């Protein structure tokens, strides 16, 4: 290999790295525009088979209407679950405030006896303000999900036209490859969402049952909370353990029952979310468990919670596209199981 060829390869690699850095910066800076479109595209891929199925038995306009009503129903149920959980937690914290003060006093005494003094007393107004701030953030996210729903409503009717344009733009084998890639990505997204929904329901039901078995109040709320948080793999599973355990400290007073609640939730989350979930997702999407964790970390850094929610289908789409080209096929092999 001549020196000019070596320099050319080095130059191409440097350009690739620079382009990748610029692309990541663009994704972060254009979050408000690109993320809703990506999220909506994933939802459209999941809803399109329903519309196509309904279209076999009824007029197209009615199939569109029923499909969109299904989406509205899902979003309304999601919003209702968030509102119910937050309202129940705030109400319970208000009614159990005396227990919270006792738990804080015991913690401060225990820490002081071990040379770690905790200054001050627990401030009710500050705690309630923090809960209200979290509630406002959750409500804002629900509103943003509503905006994504509007994008889906506008984008769903465009699927046939987009498919027709792609069909006209390419010829022969290129056309077939392009359509096959689109179908494969859509299929992988549907499999991912189906598996995630199944594991989320399993996590929510198991959490509610364990709370009920241990006598922990708000069992339904803890089930709903863990159901929702399971859509954010790993991070959501860890966060889902904290509220019920803290509430157990307030409700039961001692340390035995809170410890039992904690152990039970850890076992449930480890078994369902950190073992069953990655294995199912890796099998369905042909991604290695490590690639799933790295993808969630990267997209969370780029787009926050929304990035974590759609990290796996986005990565699966990238793997499928990279597998179509010789120069990028190594990326698909690296990320695949």
C-alpha cells in the first residue's frame, strides 16, 4: 500500500469521525424537532398493521378512524395512569406525614450514633414542593406525548403515499431491497413494543401483588408506577423500587417489613426486568444484551427519557440499515447477538 493510499484512508476515517460528531451534535440540538418525528415513526410502524387489518373488512376512512381512536384510547389510559399515581402518592404523603417525621427522626438518630450527623429537620413544604415539581414534569411529559400523538395522526395517512414514492424512486433490485428494509424495521419495532408491553404488564402485576401480600398501602399505585417505569429499561426498574420502599418505612415504622418489601421488589425487578427483559429483547431484535444497555445509555444522553424509551427500536433500525452495505456491515455484526 502506497503512502498516498494510507493517507487517503486516514483522511476518510477522520472525515467519518467528524461527520459522526456533527451528527450527534445535530441530534442533541434539534431534539424538539427530530425526537417527536422519530417517536411518531415508531408508533406509526406499530399501528399500521392494525389499520391494514381493519382495511380488509371496512372502508379505508373508517379503518383510519378506528386506528386513531385506538391510539387516543392508549394515550388517554397512559395519562390517566400517570395522574392517578401522582395524585395517590401526594395524598398518601399528606396523610402519613406523622410517620414520615418519625422515620426521619429515627434515621437522624441512627446516623448520629455512627458519627454522621444530619442537621435540621424535615420540611413539609419543601417535600410537597418537590412532589409537585415532579408532578409538573410528569404532566408536561404527558402533554408532549399528546403532541406526538398529533404527529402520528398526521403521519399515518402518509404511509401509502411514502411507500408509493419510494417505489417510484428506485428500480429493480434497489426498489426491492428498500421495501424489504422498511418492512423488516417495521416488524422489529412491533416485536419490540409487544415484548416491552408484555414485560411491563408482568412487572406491574407482580409489583401490585407483592405490595398487597406484604400489606403495603397503595398497591395499585405501585403496580402502575412499575408498569410505566418498565418502559425505560434498567433505569426505570431501579427507580421503581425506591418509592414503595420509602413508603414502607413510613407506614410500618420498623425496618423488618421495609426490608422485606425491598428484597421482594429487587427480586422481581432483577428477574423480570434485568434478566427476562434483555433476553427477550435481544432475541426478538437480534441485539446483544450489552448492545441494548449501551444503546439506552447513548440515546438517554442524546434525548433524555424519550431517548431511553425508543433507544432499542432506533438501534435495531440502524443495525438493519448497516447490514445492507459492505462498509457498515461490521457495525451490524458487532451489535447483533
